[in-house]
């Protein structure tokens, strides 16, 4: 499960660019800083590899195993 702290995001796009499953994209809603933060397009396709969190220079992404 990917959780994005939208208030920290600067919309650099690294998470979108480096996601191996291509399931992140910059959304259409702005955060309080005026940046379009990323959203997940297909949560079921996420493999929880945490590359998005690793690439985020702001530390705005947390990845954890999906709860069943």
C-alpha cells in the first residue's frame, strides 16, 4: 500500500517516472503548496517495491504491505 503525504509533495515526478508498474501519475488536485501531487491509478497492480518512496526527495511516500 502506497501512502502519499500530499502536504510534503513538490510534484517532482520521480515516483511517477521510476514506478516499474506505471501506476502512479500526477493528479489534478493541488496541495497547499500549489503542486499537483501523485495518485495511484491501480492499487491492485502495486507490487510494494518501494521504489517510489526511495526516489522521493521529500520523503513524502510510505509503502507498506497490503492488509488483507
